C-alpha cells in the first residue's frame, strides 16, 4: 500500500445554523500509521471531526487541516486521497461486487488490466474473491461492509476513515468483522480514524482513543490508560462501568472502582461489607448487585462458578491502587 501520513487539526471548530456548536476549537495530532478512535455518545462531535478530516465538512474560519506538511483545509474530499467506509455501505445496487470495487478506479482512468489486478487483490484481502460476480443485493450485511472496505482500499488512499461501519450489524457479525478490520489495519500500517459509540470496538481497534464530550476532547490516550486511568468521571463512566464506594466530602472527592476490581469474601471485622440484592448470570461471569448503603448498589463482576445467594451478607476486598477519585 502507500506510505502512511500524519494528520493535524489546528483550532478546528464547527458551528451550524442557529449558532449550534457541534465542535469547539480542537487541536488534534494523529500519528502516521496509527488507528485513532473517536469515541463518545451521539452529538458529541466525533462525526463532525471525521467529516472535517475528510473534507466533507469545512471548519469554521481559522481552522486548519494538515496531512503531513500539506495544508489541505481548502481541498474537497476527492483531492485529499482518503478512503471512507460508512455505516450504510453506500454501494451501487445495480453493480456486482467487483464492479463496485472497480468504480473509483475507472473514474480515475486507470487501465483495465490494472483495475482487474487491483480488484482481485482487494477482494482477496477481504476474503470475497469467490463472490466477485455476485450482485451486491444478494450479499449479507457483513459481506456488503467488506465490499465497502475493499472499494475504499482499492484507490490506495493515504488515510482510511470509518464512520460507525459496524453499527448496523448483529453482535456476532460485528465481533468477527471488528477482528478482521483490526487485523487488516495492523497489516497495512495505514493511518486510520474510526468513529464509534461502542467502547468495546474502540478498545479493540484503537492504538489511541479520543473520548469526546459535548464537542470537546475529554481525554486522549491508549485504551489501557483510558480504562484504567480515566481523566474525568464522564470518561470513567462512558468507557466501562464504575461503582461509587464512598461519597464526596468537603475537601475530598468521591471514590470509584470498576466492577471487576472487587473481590467478595465472607464478612470479617473492620472490612467493607454489604448485602446481595441482585444477581445476573452472564455465562462465563456473573454480575452481583451489593447494597452498601450508597444511593445505588455496587456492581461486582466475578466468575459464574462462585456460589453466592440473594440476601447474603458479603465482605468486599478492594485494592487501594485501583481506586479512582473524582
């Protein structure tokens, strides 16, 4: 493929009609060859950021978009050499698989023999070569998304952009395709920006994750750092579940931990304890709800083979070094 490219946003904001701010002035540096995931709830600005990178959206006056050392702020999407993979596939229904992948190459005026070779290469890469002549209408959702990915890669873009590509798929298919995309991105070493509201997707695919909150980046870090050392309560709560185990007091913050950071035991003197008020069997694990006298029960994730009973008093062991203070 092509050499990877760094991306730099400088003071990129976006305000829509009526003064609605989708994105506050944003500085963002994306390292060449990395997969950066933009994660956050609906309306947080992640898709707007992606569209500014692609050229589908322009930043407000003063904002700049750089690909490497080239200012591309004024360039439309077709001059930025980016590949895009959308949630709704955006395939041509009147064309078969190979024709869809070849479309952009034909528009570029690439010779027919070169097109055929590149289409075969891309379809092999996404395990669809045997379906080259199949109408796209006859494909499953997962297969359509693979065609969309092959088409985006066929033009040999410098940057690959994903806008919630797996959101329309069922859970099992989503997990499989997520693994495939992750493997492909690592193999190609391309610069990729991936938008999702799914925390598991973000942690599985991202070299780094930028968590957005109301048009601003709340934290940008590796998946491990985001999960284990969230910068704010919003980040902690959005990326996984958290428990409040002691309320805020004047001059001191509230203390939180993750459900898997609590170990249950028989009650002993001087130990945190509570009463089991709910149980959910999840297959490999179980989730227990423990009333410790706070506003909400504490969630505990433990092995499904542990034997606990509703109403039982239990001791709680929490290592101090996993506690989060907000």
